[in-house]
C-alpha cells in the first residue's frame, strides 16, 4: 500500500500595503523621525537672583496668589517643593522658588559692622531673650521687654487648655519620700 502525500497549501503572497502606511525604519527607534524642539534662546550672562517664599497654608488659593504676586514683580517661577506630613497626604507647607536676572544685592558692610559693635556693647538679642523670665521661669533682671500682645508658648498652651492662670514650669526633680 502506497502512502499518499499530503498536499501543502500554496504559499501566501504578500498583500499590497496601503499607501497611507509609513515605510518601516529598520534599525531606528520609535520616535526618531520626529522633529527636534528648537533650543531655547541662550540666556545673557548675568547672575541670577533667587527668591524663596514659604507657605504654611498650602491650598490652591495661596499658591495662586503667591505665584501671581511675585510674577507681577518680575520674578520667574522656578519650582515648588512640598513638605509632607507622615499622617496625611496633604502637604504641611510649601516652598515656592523664583528667579530673576540682575545684579545681586551688594552687602552693606557698614551696617553689618555697626550691628556687630552694638551687639558687643549691649549683648545679643538672643541672649537677652533666653535670660528673660519667659524662658527661665524666674524674674531675672533683664532688659528684654516682651512686645504687647505676645505670649510665651507656655502661656499660649495654658490658654488653649482653658486654664485661667498658667502654671510656672517646675525646676529640678521633686521626689516623693519612700514609705
């Protein structure tokens, strides 16, 4: 008995490609045929000034007002950096960066020297503030006068807690006698 050979179907002929199809670019990556974006005009050589604006309330309105305000003054938006809270997806604060071309402000050497002389004679404002009764809890003699309406952090917490009079912070450890 002779085995019968199976007939193979005839080879397919390539269908003609439609005219709207682009020819394949062998060896080139996709998008290589796109036109290049022209480079930006070169910046004139000059120092950049930077401006950083801190926003403690971050919402659409404050960002929009800040960008519009500083753009109107001749500053160009450079970027925005958000500081996030761990417990929330909403940013706690934002830093908005602006730049503009121009000469940097010249340092005022005479004013700085005068301020240093004043601090050497009268002491620094920080040292006066730290030695004040607001920070030490005692009535140490101090030339520091609290501005009207300003309260210490301890007093503000007492106000928020609803206490009439804030308690003075305790100094040192107080141990109870053993029984």
